[in-house]
């Protein structure tokens, strides 16, 4: 597999790198290591930013902590909704 890993998609330079890379990219830390999870709206915004700045062949890696709530279910629901709106 020929891929590249990039962290955080908040900086405009990183956004350009992710979109312009000819290789498949694995974007990680899209929720900023828990700093962008205060509200469901903030989580949704982070996923929207991530998916709008990667190519269709790229992927995201998301860390989750199931002890406090169902983050897996919540994130899956948000991602399904965000992806269905993209078209």
C-alpha cells in the first residue's frame, strides 16, 4: 500500500497537502485528541472539515473512548449523515 499519513486538518497548508497528494492519505487526529468534542455540533463540524479536505480515496482514523458514552455509535451516525449530504 502506498499511502501518506497527515495529522490534523485545521491548518490551510495541511488542507492543501491532503487534497494535492497523489497518494492515498490517512488523516488522523480529526477530533484534535478530544479537544473538539464538547458538543455534537463541534464533532459534526470536525468531521465535515475532515471529509471536505480529503479525496474520496482517502480515509480518516478516529480515536474513541467508550467509557463515558457511545462515541462509536454517535460518530458513526454523524459520519453517515455527513457523507450522505456530500452526495
